[in-house]
C-alpha cells in the first residue's frame, strides 16, 4: 500500500481495500478517480483531517466503510458520491462531526446492504 508523505492523500481507480491510519499531518483525504473498492475502507486515527472526498460519482465499495478518530472532521458530504456499500457504515468517535452527517451519508448511498453505526460523534 502507498503511504502518503504529503498532507493530501490521493488514491486512483480500482483498489483491493484501503487502510489509512495514524497520519497526524494529513489534512485532507481525496480519492481522486477511484471507481471501485474491492474490500473495506478503514480510515482511523487522523487527528488533522478536515475533509474526506471521493471525487467520482457512484463509487462502489464492496465491503464496509469505517471512519473513526478524526476529531477535526465536521462533514461527510465528500462521501455522498458512494453509490453502493455492501458492508456496514461505521462512523465513530469523531468529536466535531454532527451525528446527522452520518445519517445524511447513509441516506445518500443509493444501495446500502449493511448496518449503520453512529456513536461517539459530537458537533
């Protein structure tokens, strides 16, 4: 897996799962032309991240999406381009993220086959 050395992380096209964790300097995570994820997306321990964006419409995530430990994150609108999520949506312990953002993301995903976990978020 490519580990970014810059504050902005860019991942392209098709991947077999994504794990981004423990990146204290990263401020933005941007999945440029990503179209398909064949596995889980796990984003955790990202203290400075203020935005997570999937630029391509109808991104398919064939697995779960987990976002935890991003205390500077206040919005999930950048993930509203996910068209299909076959696993759980778990958004936990993001201190400034309003819980309604998680509900809005769940509603924006056209096909969602898993549960929604929305705990420990503030805002």
